[in-house]
């Protein structure tokens, strides 16, 4: 299987699971790994890959699994906790330093929860990569956090004033 096909399959599985989560509501979702693998005509390890990379706690999900004949996967979507508003939550989530993977996970979570468009997230990601690629890792993490906090507060200004 070529790389584009794998990526495409991963995207299809992710979209399917997210659609099921949307239908399930706040109660979460329980599905069987083998049924998903059969539906997408792939091996169960492909389902594991999607769960590990697209439904991590950093992206705002809790995944419980039980293997074996009666095995299942339970997925719960966590809403960002922000009693003082999304901007307060952003400041806490970003912190004083953040690596690129963590920043990408945070952007994906904000897109998933409709705080940011995919286009805006791509713009932010590109700027973060461009402005920090030549810096030493520790400095890059601090600069990335500062830029990310500032850009998200600007992009989410209306949500911040709630």
C-alpha cells in the first residue's frame, strides 16, 4: 500500500469515528476494533494507529480498550475546561514552553471543537514552524509558546470576551 493510501485510510477512519462521536453525544462511543477493521478492510493495528495518533488525551479524548473476543473500544471526547473563558484555558494549556507536537495537538483540538478553522490552524502552525526552526530547542519552545498564546488570543478574541 502506498503512503498516500495509508494517510487517506487513516483520515477516513478518523472522520468516521468523529461522526459516530457526534451522533453519540456526551455519553461517548463504544465500538469493536474488529468491526471497524472489517468495515475499512484493514488490519486491526491500523485502527490502533488511528486511535493512538488521532484520539490521544492531548487532542482531547479518552480511549479505553479491552482486547480479546469480547473486546471493545470506548472513546470519550473531553471538552476544553474553561470556566473563566477559553483564553484563560489557552494560557494554561500552552504554558511557558511548548514543543511543536504539543502545539499541533492543541491546534487540532481547537479545530475539533470549532474554535478555529483548519485554515487558521494551518496558518498558525506554519508561522510557528517558520519562526522557531532556527532557534535552539529550549528557546524555540519558549518563543513558540509566546507566539501561540498571542495568536490564539487574537484569533479567539470574540470567544475570549464571553
